[in-house]
C-alpha cells in the first residue's frame, strides 16, 4: 500500500493535466499512488490520463465540482497521507519528500503546506510573492477566522485520519470548500508551514477567484458565513 495518495480532480484540463501528472512521476519520493477523478470533462482530458496506463487510477464521473471529485478520489485511495494537486498546478521534485519528512518527524502535526511559485499560462515565473512575511507561518484558529489565509490545495499534504475526522470537503460551500475545510481540520491540531517553494501555482485565474471569494464571504452567500457563524 502506498504511503501517499495523490488526489487530483480535473474538469476540462487537457491543456495542463499531463504537466501535473509528470510532476508527480518526477518526485524524488516514490511511495505514492495517483488517483484522478475526471469531473465530467468534455475535452480530451480522460484520453490523456488513460495514456499513462496503470500508473494512474482514473475515475470518470458526471460533473459535480471539485469538492465532490476530491472526496471521491480520497474514498478510492489507500495512502496514509493525502496530497492534493489541482490539474493546472505542478510540483517541484522534492515536494512530497519534504512534506512527508515534516509529517513523519512531528506526530502532533496533522497537515503541512508550503510556499509556492506563481506562474503564468506559459509556465513562466511571474515573480509574485504569494505568501508575504506577515502570513508566512502556520495559522492559529484566530488567524483562519480573521482573514483569508494563503493555503492552496496543491501545497497541502494531510494525514488521512485528520481528513476523515473533518468530513472531507463540503459541497455546500462550493468555491469556499477549501477555506472551510482548513478551519475544520485546524480544530484537530497543528499545521506546519514550509517556506520552500515546492509548487508551481497557476496564477491565471487567481485574482478573479479572490474577487469571487471576497464577494461570497462578505455577502454571506453559498452558505459560507452562516456555517461559520453557526459553528464558531
């Protein structure tokens, strides 16, 4: 059984999915499995993934958005640790090695995440500081409840038991499901932040994503604010 399950949801990701997969296959840490859920793609995504043969477990499902796709991939997986990788991002070669080392060394740490390199659609480094010094540390609960914290799914590796206790990603807060999940997970224990840039993060849609997130959070839409207020 693999120690790490790499979890990738993809929807119409034919342009970038091979780059993401190749970055996993190029890891210095080798004890992993790759589970990809094709979330109802209408382009050639599935055919590209199938071209890798038995190195990847592929599930093809009707379109249900990222939360459901990630949760399904986790249910299909077997690893002790879960590493998330979005289809338009990619990892540097030591990403898994550094994250697994951090989790193995500190049993009190339930989730680790790293810094990242923002890249454009052509893969070029945009020289944008994604995690400035005021937030370059693992967050407390107060931190997470005060502001949007710069944790991107592709930078995260989490213990399976912590993911299960948190109940996975909630489809009730589509678009904010990762922000809500970090909160639920943080209730259980400590995170660790690695300052190394271990992920190449596709920045193309990030500014628009932040605008939508702020609109949804500030406007209390998509059940996000009601859920937060009810729980905390």
